C-alpha cells in the first residue's frame, strides 16, 4: 500500500523504502554525526532527511505521530537534565539547543525500524537502553557537543539510570501507537 505523501510527490514506487532496517540505520547515523559535529548548522539537512523518511515511509501518519510523541518525551527529559546542570552547552542555553530536538526526531524515527526488535521486550530495552543511551551522550561529550556538568562518572551513572527508564517507555509508546493504528485502520 502506498502512502498519500508518496503519491503526492510521485514516489509511489519508493513507498516503504524508509522502512528498510539498513537504510534507517545509516540515515540515523548520518544525522547523529552531522548534528553532534556541526550542531545547529546541520539542522536543515537533518530535517530534509527526516522529511524524506516520512515521504518514503509505508505509514507516514503513524510514523509522524510516533516521532512527535517520542521526541517530545525525550526532549523533556533532556530539558530537565539541562536545567539541573547535568548538560552544559556552549553557548549556554536555558533549554537544550535545536539540534538536540532534531536529534530526538531522528532517534524516534528508528523506533519502528532499526529498534523494532525491542518491541514488547521492555526489560531488555531497560538493560540495553541504560548503557546504550548514556554512551551516546558520553560520545557527544568527547566530541565537544555537550559538557557533562557533574563530571563524567556521575553524569554517565545518572544517564544510565535515566535511559534504563526512558528507553522502555519509548518502546512502550511505539507499541501503543502501533496497536492503536492497527485498531483504527480495521
């Protein structure tokens, strides 16, 4: 089944292309590295890649709903961490910079594709999400995109705990939107 967006842009033969595991993984990595290395300067390119993801997705409405909901949740968590001094950005921001919000959009776009195998495996999501999520912030810190206010070890410990709670919640949200979408489309 092709999406209306694909038909509108004359891309019906490519509908569902962004559902591909490898394409989704590579696309996220491109966005992650671009935003972490170049910050707000990379936002337009990242948004274009995300738009292409939606246009070429088999269920763009459901995907957009998930991206917006998951990004809002993730950005709220990062905002609390920024306000509490765990994250320090240069120049100083009251809330996380725009590039981090866009990075949340990109991460949310992996939940239905690259990270779909966590579906309904919430304990596994907590076990892997804790160290996995915190390690990405540590990498971003090493690359100069963010400073960890309380020091590396306390920040990584806190981020591991946050991600052990946040990632299963994001997977549950994805599962919930998926079930609701299936029920509505019947």
